[in-house]
C-alpha cells in the first residue's frame, strides 16, 4: 500500500502570493477560497514501518507543512528525531529546493535524490548547508530501484525536470508525480499509461496567463509548463488511470475558482484539483 499526502498544491509563490492582487489571491485573502502552500508531497509505504516518509520537493513552506501533518512530526520517544528519510527533487527551482535549507538543524546527512544537473545547479545550497548539515546526494535512474520495504521508484527524465514513478511491489500499486511537464515525451506517456494515480502539472490554464497580471511575463511554455487548456487536458482525459489530479497550480489559474467554466471542464474530464492535505491511499 502506498500513501500519498499532498503537503502543498500551489506553484511558486503559493496562494495567496505576497505581492499578488489577482482575483484568486484576493479571494484567498478574503477566505472565499482555500489558501495553498507551495508544491510538495509526502509518500510512504504502509506495509512496513509507518514512520518512514519521503518528500518530493522541499518547499519554502516545509516547516508549516510539517506542523500541519502530525505524522511528519518528531516522535515523543526522544528529544530530536524525524520520520523524514529522504527528499526527492524534480528540478532545482527555489520553490522545490529551499526547504532543504530549512531542515538544517540535524547532524545526520540529509539524503537527497536528484538528477546530476539539479545537483550541479544547487551547489550553492550544498555550500550554505555545509556549515550545518551535509547533503548526501543519491543518483536516480530510469529503472526501478528499491527505496524502503516493498516501495520502489524510478525517474522519468523530461526537458528541464524529472517526474517520479513509485511502485509498491507487494500490491502492484503505482503512482506518478509530475509537477513540471514541458513536453509529453514518449517515456512520460508510457509512465502515465502504467500508473493508477497521477499527480500532474496544473500550473497554468493558458499559455499567456501570467502576462495578464505581469505584463511581459514569459509564457507557460517558456517556463517549461504545458498549459492545461491546449496541452494536458485532452491527454489526461484519455489516460486509463484510476485517479488523475492536477497539482502545482499557479495562483492565477482559473481552475482554482469554484464555479468557474475552466474548473468545470477539468472536472468533466474526470480530473480532480489538488488541495493541501489531500491524502490518497493506493
Ligand atoms: Zn514549482
Ligand atoms: Zn495571484
């Protein structure tokens, strides 16, 4: 059995974002829609030691996310401990990596799985953390490798990021986490076809969405995110997965608004929209 807990479901900046007065950020401040912290999930294998958790991406909101999830908190049987065994990184974005720095109050090395290019891009975090806690970098590969008990994982290389597929060998359950998808590569399509649960890049609804609040902003595709409306919606609609969920939503995304036409289109396609605290057991 695999357990997935969505710690944060927003793209960089969160919802609301400190300097944003868009309709969604204003609605979140007014308590009309739920706020969202920055994208990260916790995953565990339930068949053995329940207290082994792995994080995929470590956001700047990580300390708050840990306080919102009792199972990620230290056990009372010793003064200092954590059930977090390792962190997986999808890329080197600040909103995915800054949380590493916030785990510095520990002497044991911090185990981090990442692609070589992510490790290279994060050399500065290595440098800053070295005074407190060493990072023990682990390599990832396209083939499944064992992680903990019956839980295994593999990496799907994408342009500028990786997706991770997890598999529980005792139950056969599979889950895919792909929060940054710039291109529907053949390997990604195959992984989507072979996963029962899919958490997928839902950053932007349209390519030009960010320019509506920040004139001159790069397009969704220029930022390595396939927009939902003319990119991932049809693709995911056709996927045979049992549960399909958009996550890593930018605060400008209209699917965050209950009653919006865009949200209805996503729901009609059989795709759910992530929220902080959502838990999936498979
Ligand atoms: Zn991000
Ligand atoms: Zn906003």
